[in-house]
């Protein structure tokens, strides 16, 4: 399998059960954070967190960054659905990654 992209997760994609169901494997994550965003007070389907642009300076969100293939990224898009929008970000570590946020 070709590993060629990073995905930042702050929610259910960190769960091993979800990873096994979606990708057929356990992902290995590295702790990282995203500056300029915060977790919204409202949740998708009253269960799942979603990121929004931060209202306060110095806000950040902690999570895990995973290496995934382009095919797995498409699977992630299907899983997240229309409730989330995938954007390109730069993490605190300097890694370029994809992340799902609230659509504008």
C-alpha cells in the first residue's frame, strides 16, 4: 500500500473500531495540534465533534495525525459525509495534512 498523505483527526477516526471498519487496519497516530481552530459547541448528529475557526486568539485543537493512502482518504470522505468539509492545513509540527471541519 502506498502511504502518501496525512490526515489530522480530533474525533471518531481515532477509534480503533472505526479504523478497522473503514480501512481494514489499525492506524498509527502521532500527537499533534491545529492552531486557529476550536471544537464547536454543537455536535454533528448530537454526537460527533466538529471544528470551526477559533473565536479566540491562541486557540488550538489536539489530535492525532495519521499517514493514509489516497484511496483511504476517499473512504474517509465518504465516512465524514456532507456534514464535514475537508481542507488542507498545516499542523503545529509543520506537517501538511487534511482535516475535516464544519462547512462554511
